């Protein structure tokens, strides 16, 4: 499935983007707390079939109403004009925007809740700190959201002899999606920092020969993520051959691990893909 979708994509400097896309309107079908930190929200809608699932860390822009907005207003453009259109909307109707990962995609006819295609989105809940977290914690079936397909960031080079995947809770859906989609055979080390080990268990991570998953549990759930997982990566023994690294999560975590790998271990910068998923103490937009 993922290979098929890759043929219908175009590569940009960092992302593998869908060739065509639309800003899809969808509805919440169900929500469920699957572990101490995670809420899984399932969405569906006729136009979700326009998204070609790419597997791996496939992500999208999520547009959703701010508290007090009774209706969801969306930009009409999905090309470069969607952002100026969003900015030009009056404050009282402009939706909020955050980024999320497609944890699972079920095509039309294979859904759990209806006839349309369905997407599971796993939200790492951080209480009332951010509007997306509040939305996921309180959303009800029937509420609307918009999705804008952004493609994938994970792009290992073909002759990578091993892979290292590192992240925190926010990246756990992406790490799980990468494990679901990848071919096993070469060593894969996965380090994921979480507040509770059940958060990892609930993701039912796919595993196989050569795959080793290392959950790193923060001693203080409120601690800024980066110290525990960075220390764990520092202690890891990595093969002395070309390898590919995917880093995602809180910006400090990502830059700290990258700095260690590039400066102290001598990995080429080009072999490390790194994306700050959120900033400690700052809203995404
Ligand atoms: C490509 C991509 C894919 C992503 N996929 C997922 C995903 O599948 N699941 C997921 O949960 N997140 C994912 N994220 C991260 C998510 O977009 C951010 O966590 C986002 O900032 C949450 O929005 P918010 O409105 O809740 O908080 P914001 O309004 O952005 O921030 C408000 C406050 O909450 C804090 N905060 C934000 N996120 C977190 C967090 N995760 N943990 C603790 N504190 C936080 C901020 O530091 C700030 O103080 C992804 C990000 C990217 C770039």
C-alpha cells in the first residue's frame, strides 16, 4: 500500500508530498481513552477517500473550531493559497490549526463505525494546556474538523544498514506508523519517552527481526521531555555502518539528540531527519 502511494507523490527538500490534495471536511465518529496519556479520535467522511494513505509518519494539518465557534469555516484552497485564506478570515470564524499523524487509515467499506473511510488520530493529552488537547479530551461524535494532507517526512536512504527512531509521546503515533509500514530485516532501535509505560503498550507496536523498542519512562510526568531519552540514546550501542535516524518530538529533545549524534558520534547531518513537533512552553501557532 505504502509503495503504491509513494508512486503518486512528489519529493520536496524535506517532505514527500501528495501530488493532489483537497481540504477535507470530516466528522468525529468516536473517541476513546486508550491509555493514561492518549485519546484516540476516529473521524470519517465521504471525502476522506481523497487522501491516499502513504503509511509511515503520514501527517496532516488539522483545522478545528475554537471554543465558542458554533460552525467550522474552512479555506476553500488546498494549494499555496490555503494559508493566506486562513489568515484573511475574521477572528471570530477562523478555525484553529495544529498538526497530527494518521495513526490508522481504513478505506471506505472497511470502517469500524460506518461506510466511509476512517482515520484514527491519537492525541497525547496534556490537559487544558492547549486547545487541541482540550478538543480531543472533550469532542463528541458529529463535531466537524478539516484535514489537509501533508505527506511523509520519514525518508531513509536505501543503503541504510540500520535505523534509529527517537521521539516522545507526540511522536509515538508516527513511530508506530513507521514500524507498521517498514520492511524488517536490518537493525531498528526505537527510543520513545513517555510518562507511562501503558502508553507504549496501547500502541501495539509492530515488531520483527532486528527491532528493539526501548520505552523510556520519565521519572516526573511534568518534566520537560528530553533528558531521559537523550541519556538513553547516549548509552546506546549503534552499528559502525551507515544508518538513518528519524527524530521527532519536543524541539529541545530533537535538537539535543541530533547534536549528540552529529557532533559526538560523527553521523552525517544528511542521515538524520529531525522535526520539532512542539515547543515546551509555547503554542504551536
Ligand atoms: C508532523 C507532526 C505530527 C504530529 N503528530 C502528532 C500526533 O499524532 N499526536 C500528538 O499528540 N501530537 C502530534 N504532534 C504534536 C502536536 O501538533 C503538538 O503537540 C501541538 O502543539 C498540540 O497543540 P495544542 O493546541 O494542544 O497545544 P499548543 O496550543 O500548541 O500549546 C499549548 C501549551 O501546551 C504545550 N504542549 C503542546 N504539545 C504538547 C505535548 N505533546 N505534550 C505536553 N505539552 C504540550 C506547549 O508547550 C504549550 O505550553 C505532531 C506535530 C507535527 C509537527
